C-alpha cells in the first residue's frame, strides 16, 4: 500500500523550512503520545539542513521528547567521521547538538575511518536496521513492520536534486535499480562526493510518511516530472511513496512546472 502524493506550496525557502519544522514537531508529538517512541529518517542537502535549523529555532521543539526519538539517515556521504560534508555532521550542527538525544538512538552510517569502502558501510547499516527491527519486536511482539528487516519509520525526509535524485539514488544508476537489499553502496555518484551509502527505494517506501522538501527554480523540472508520474529509474523522486502519506513540501520557485491539477491541493491540516 502507498499513498498518492499531496502537495503543499510555500512562498519562500525560509517559510518552507519553518513549515517542515512545524509539521515535524507536530508529527513527532503525535506519534509519541500514541507510542512513546518516534522514528525519523533525516536527509542531507541544503533543504534538509535548513529544516533541522528551523526545528532548533522553534520554541515548540521542546514539546518533543527528543531522548525518545530514533534518528536514522536516508543517505550519507562516505567520508571521514567528522568531515563537515557528512550529512550526520551537518545534522548535528543544525539540530542534534542543541537538543537532548539518546546516543543509542542516533544511528549514523559508518564512515571512511571505520569501513574499507561504501559497500561495507552499507552492509553494516543494513545490519543496524535489522537489529533495530528485532529490538522493536522484543518490545512489542505484535508490532506491524512493513519489512521484517526494518524498524518502523514514522517520518522519512528527503531532499530532491535538480536531476530528481533522492537520498543517494541517482537517475539511471545502479542504486535506483537495486532490489532485495535494504541499503546500497554508491561508487560513482554525479553529485560529490562520488562514494556514498543510501537506503534503497524499497526501504524508503516502507516509511509511514515520506516528505519531500524542495526549494528553488533549478528543481522545478524535477518536481514537475516526478509529480506528472514519470518512471522512477529516470526520475527517482517519482518513486518515493509513504505507506500512509506522501507529502511534497515545496516553495513557489520549485512549483513552476507543477501539473495544473495539483496546484490547489495544499494540505495545511498537518496530518
Ligand atoms: O547527501 C545528499 O546530498 C543528499 O541527501 C541528497 O539527496 C540531497 O538531499 C539532495 O541532493 C538535495 O540537496 P539540496 O537540498 O542541497 O539541493
């Protein structure tokens, strides 16, 4: 089962980041009131980082019990552990260093200091995910998991590149075609650095909610094609779907080539 995309358009990148932050805080509070623990999958890129900065700046963020949030990443740049270009390092600077987290619930991809190559780091992340899935079943034997190798993801955040890549799954390349594994190593990404690790599209699509946050006119073509129903191998963003919600949060510049039928679909309810 997967949810048809809905679109919410915002006037500027700043208001978009604030809207993503407000929705994320609300969603995490709701999930925690139902289940105690919530799980979010973070993304790299300028929009993903801006959204986390907006969470840190929002006075409402104190409503979330951050020590009971699991943090995973949709992808990582295969670099040294403290390299400033690592998505995890940027997320720490934008948000995680400013809140009280449980280090055991912060699940970063392995780095170049720890693993010989991106495939070994991808395999390790798949093992971390599978261990978390088993731990979930130990706590609640009736937990419904879309894939027994994966924990439940409540919200999975994605940025989108001008070429319509998501996470580190690039058009026409092996990563976006990968099936049967939960993670994948990427050796020759067109966006630097070339070595990366990523969740696969099948893994992304197990999330309860997938939110794609996109800003800028250079992304308008990618957004337009993805929402017009292009194939995911050519337009990876077209394939990202949440089980209960697929939400495109975009600014006006990124909305320039949106198919007309989607323009008035703004879903401000937050659920
Ligand atoms: O590691 C990364 O680079 C990403 O996770 C990548 O998928 C990113 O989200 C998009 O490229 C959008 O990035 P921008 O928001 O910076 O355009």
